[in-house]
C-alpha cells in the first residue's frame, strides 16, 4: 500500500477527558467529523458555562469537511453542534431521535436555520467522499444510538462510540452483535472504543434492574417524588412513566430542555406514554402530593438546575416539602462529586428524602465495563486498537485489557486530544500534534477566555483584590489627597483597620519621595508588604490620575 493510502485520525475532544467528544477522519483531501460535544467545567473553572473542542484544524480546512456524523443525542456528543455549524456548515448525519434532539437544541439557540440534516437509520450506510459509513445499533442509555463502520482506502475502521452489551434494554433493542461479527469477517484494521468504564471490573448491569428499584421507591414514598436526571436520558423517562402508572401517580415534566426532549421522543414513538398520564406542572403542583411525580434536571448538582434551586430554596415555580422524595438518577460526572454532595446535604436540611445510586439501583451506567470491552475486542478481532472517550488513566487501562485478549502491544496506540494518528500500510503510527485544548464558553463569549484569564479568576477567588486610587497634581507630581483604598475578598473589616492605614502610608511615601511613582513600582511595594504581613497574595491594582 502506498503512502498515499494514509488515513489520518484526529482526536479533537474526548481523549484525556470525559466529555466534549469529537473525532475527525481525514483521507486525501476529504474530512468527516464524528460528534461535536461539550464538557461541563471543573470546579476551578470559574464563570465558565461549558467547554467545547478546539476545532481550529477543521475551520482552516472547512472546504474539505464533507459531513458531521452524530452517534447519539447526549450533550457530550451534540452540545457543540451550534458552534460547529456556525463555522463549518456541512450536512449532519443522525438517526431520527438524535436529529429531533439536535433540532430542539438548535431551535432553543436560534441556529436551526443553519442546519442541513440527512436522516439515517441503523443498518443503512452513507457514501461521503472516499468514506463509506455504515451505521449499526448499539445499546446505550438513550434510544437510537449507533456506532460506525468506516470503510476507507486505508482499511476498515470501527468507531465504537458509547455502548454497553445490555441483553434486556428498556427499548428492547440490544447491540447488533451480528454486525460486529460481520465486520470481523471482513477484517477490521482499527477499532476505536469507549473507555469510560475501563477501570470498572465485570459487566455493567442491565437497565432492567432499574424498574423494580423505581417500583419500590414509588411504593415507599409518602409525598411527591421528584426524579432528577439528564434531559436526554430518554430511557429513564420511560421507566419513571411505567412506575408512575403502577403507583397511581400522574407525571409532570419540568424544565424547557426536558420538556422539549420528551415531546420529540413521544412524537417519534421512542417513548410510549399515554396522554392521560402526563399533566402540566402547574396542575401537578395543585394535586395531592402522593399522586404526583415530577421529572426534571439537576442530578449533577448544577446550581442553576431545578434541583439545585430547590436545594437552595430559590426555585420560583415550587419549593421543597418535608415529605418530598428526591431521586438523583444518574452517576456523578468526574469532578462533580463535591457539588452533588453539597446539594444532597442542602436537600436533607430542608426535610426531604434523597435517594441516589448509593442507596438504591435507580441508575446504571450506559457504558461497557471491562468484561464487555474485552468481549467487543474478541468479537471484532481488530489488527490495531485505539482507546477513546476517557481520562488518560482510563485509556491506559483499556489498552491493558486489549493486550489481555491478544492485541499485540505494538498494535495499540494511546493518545490524547491533538495527537494525530495515522493508519498506513499495515501499521499505525503517530503523526504531528495540533491544537486540541479547551475553548471556554462564557455567556456570549466563545474562545475569548483563555488560561491566563482562568488563572486570574482563580487568584481573585483565592486571595481577593486590593484597589488603590491615586490623584496627583499634574504640575508638582504631589498627591492631591490621601490615596483611596478598596479591598474585596482579601481581609476582614477588623484586619483592614490595622492593615490599610499602613498601606496608605507606604503609598504616600513612595509617591511623595519621587523615587517610585510608577504604578508598577507601587504595586510591587504593596504586594511585598501585604505578603510579609498576611502571607497572602491578593491582586493589587493602581489607578493613577493627574489633574
């Protein structure tokens, strides 16, 4: 095979982290992109709404991008589509439910007019440039999820997105084992596979275990039940609806994203919920407590979510009652454990009961554990293996699992975002490095916030700020009046009474002596003094005006 038959695999998100999944495949002058997701900020990313992949590599080559293929409708795979199509407007290939969820999201963000969709079904294929993309069904925690078999002149690649081997899924549609065996018979040159649960031994439990757990929760609850989960976790909505019917409760949906998603899923028949079961939230709030279940978002402890606001007593539409049972039906995203713990404690202080997956099996992962990951590799029998979707430790562990089931170490490649991988001839090799970092979204600002600003925000949060306002006579250079000093988040008012007079004295001395009159000199003098006295390093700013 000549060097021209080289497939470039370009990870732009999801490798070395959990979230913001995006992968590009490049052959010759053509590129296809798989998924465009977001990641929620870590606790130290102050003021950031969410993070999207850095796809500068693609924007510079947008005339070569042929399509965006979406595997399923979760935020970490579709959340950045609105930003992507503003820069690169290409056809979006998605299954019916995934398309519906994307359209709802684009409509809420007023970008639906820019999207051009091509609806696909599991079992179908698309010819996109030199790529033949086959869609096959995988079981996950959302219906209509697919993974991809991508045939290229360089070989057959299986892009196994989020999946599990659930033999009794809620929608009755297990992963397509027959297709995997068919691909193995053709010969798979490279398998890329989800590593989220690579550190979890055994098998991921079936979604079927959740039904009985919900039945018990509903039977035991004396008052209202409020179930919090991801807005896109459609299968969980079905399970809550089934439990509501058995317990004689009506079901209300709260929150615009969840309302929209449920509407789409019902319209497309992915949810089987009778009209008489669902009542408007306003009606539910006036019904007897033991006759109601409310579904909403906030299982990750997000302060702006309904559960987050309920825990703080700031939700406008309704408040918590002492007999309420709050069910958090999701597993913490890495990094969210602290905020979820604080949310649970606040709910408990307000007298409600909290049930999470530590208390009862009201959530199971949608991702394959170690035995399923090994079974996949044995089914597909790939020549080469590349773990995707996970932090570095998960990717490394997945690589070890591949070696355990017979993939040669030299045929396994572990990389993080921005490291190009090349499949050429009968080998896999590293290409060049490209940008693959974070793009912060903060309100209307996209990509304007960089790591220096994040560092400053962290410093402000940790050590506070001290502002010094100095007015000078423009002729003599002497002070017109004593410097004004303002401090926030640095010292208590009692400490300030002792500290600030000396700061003022030192500023006056520096200015009046004529030896140090520049803003930088004054800042350095005061920073040194403050650290000497407090062992803290606030941000010090000086405004210097002359009149």
